[in-house]
């Protein structure tokens, strides 16, 4: 569904913003999760120009309703960590191979048992440096709040293809 103006189910708070250059070379922008102005789940919205937005969740629930998750573009996929579902902090990591259209649980061993799922955390990935091995990309998840609303003063790091994320020292 294309929207020329913001639709009632367009996200207005608690969503993740992800940007990445598409395989065609154009930049694309995705708003993931969050709450719409009418208080309902907002789903996934995508654009290449900021004017025309596509609602990926129009014909079904492609994404569990998550607020305040940490979402990142990584290796031409989207990875989502943490966030809240129905007021509960989610410990599952979701992966979207098609930049937000479909979602599935990532492999169970992607995060360490010591990882504390959070909401409102920050996430970023390092870039591959010239002449460095392919596995030099790293994802960092910084801070956030735990299930009790307490600030988490930790940094977690890992790679999508590692067996788990660990606390960064």
C-alpha cells in the first residue's frame, strides 16, 4: 500500500529506523515496529525517497509487535534485538532477509546466555576496513533498559555468523 500522507497506522513513537544502500545502489529507509497515532502496532514501513511509503505489514502481521527494539542493517539483512512485546522484554533475535518484508527467529545460539535483552538500547556496526578480512564487521549493542526498567550499563558485541554475542570489555 502506498501512502502519500501519513496513514493512521504509520509509526509515531517507539520505532527503530534503519538505512542501507540497496543492491540497486539506491538508499532505502525502514521504520520498524513502534506505535501509531491511534495507539496500535505500526508494523514495518519502507521508502526510498521519504515521500512514498510502503506498508509491508498491510496484508498480515509480518513482524511481532515490538516497541523500542534495536534494529540494524547487516550483511543485507535486518537484525532486531530486544524490544517489548505486550509489555515484556523479548529475548528473541529476529532476522529479515528481505529488508523488513518477512521476519523469522534467528538461530538460537546467536546470543550468549549472559546477554541481557533490553529496550531502548543503541546499536551500530563497524564498517569493513580496506584490506581487512571479511569478518572484521562487528555489531555493538549499547546500554538500554532491562525488564525492570533499570539502565543496563554494558556493551555487547558480536557478529551475525558467530555463535553468540558477548559482553564487550
